[in-house]
């Protein structure tokens, strides 16, 4: 049985997801479709790419179909990629690259043709789902379209994360999950490099995109928090910095909503430093 994972911004109120399922199952009736999520905010390629990349290694080997496609019907390419750990299908807008890298990197890529007369607004059903079905059914990647140089694939800008010369960790907000937990673009080892490991305490504040290595503005709200291992490392209502299940630095409020408490959203930039002895 071949697995096809599926992520979109289609929502659940309409028949879009079912139509794509149907196109796959009409070609490969034995396929198993695993829905990652269809609740990506409309057009949010960046979030979908992060969710797909952080999920794909937990899935069975197979085909990964991703459709968050604000450029549908334009000159953007439709592509299928082969990675060491599976195939990926979707628009060439940066959505697939991080997941492909988690699967061992892009080994080959093709441009999917858009048949004449195809409606311009539903390539998920009419282009991407059929291609995913062909791959799930055993069709070779090269048979699906013209080869393209993987180096020409669109890539999203790398999210901001760095350890400043003054020892402050700067990172942008990458994701906010359904619980309000705030995942940062800094991987766990960067926390250790900044001395941010349990049971340390830390200070956190927002920084402007053009702040450079400037210190904390006196008018900036500074929040002190614990560095812990899990939500229960702190008392109810308290803020904790920890390494999440994806290996990324994250912020949570036990029994609460960190994004709301800190008034942050994806792409906001935060600075964190260890509270030293005598501070």
C-alpha cells in the first residue's frame, strides 16, 4: 500500500480536499492518504513549508502532496521532486524544499505539464493530485514531465536566527501552534551556545528588524522567564523557554497561550539572553 501525505490551505468547509482525494483514489484505489492539515492560513507558504518539513520524517515513505499555491494559474512552475526518502509534488514556490532536505535532498526534479483547457484556479485537483497518484502507482518521475535543474527551484528566505557577539540569541517566530506555543527559528543547539539550558533563567524582548547588535531599548518590555525541559518545568501561568519536539527553541505558558501573552506572531523577531549572576 502506497502512502500519499497531503497538506493544503483548502480548509474543511468545501469539497476541495475530497476532490483531490478522489483523483488519487480513482488512479490508485489502494493508496492510503494521510492528511497532515488543511487548515494552513490561506496562502501562507512559509507556515506550510515549516509544518511539512517538521512532519515528513514521521511519515511512511511515499509521496508528499503539498498545495498552498497563491500563484496558481500564473507562470509559476508545477513540479515533482525526488528525494532520497520519498517524492514531493506541488507548486515551485519554496513550499517543498525544506521537506525535501529533511528527506535527504533533491535528487531529481521535473516540471509538470498543465494540459490545455485546465481550469486556472484548481491545480491541486487537476495537476498535482494526478501527478501524486501516478507516482504512488509506480510511474517513474521522468515520465511525468521535462527535467529541470534542482538548483533553479524557488527557495524561501532562511528564517532569522543568530547568536550576537554580545551573547544575545536573536530569532524570529517561525510558528505558533494551536495551543499558542511559540516556535522560534533557532535550533536547540543554539540555545546551548547562548548558555540557555535548564535551570537557567532568561530575559526576552522584541527587537526591530534593523536593530543590529544594539542593546535593549529602555522603553522595550523585558520579560524574565525560566529555561526548562517541558511545560511542567514551571508553575501554571508561568512562561518557559524549552526545546520542542521538532528540536527548535520554543516558548510556552503553562496552561496558557504564550503567543497571546507575549503579543507575538510569525516573523516577529525576539532576543533572549541568560540572566547572569548578580543581574
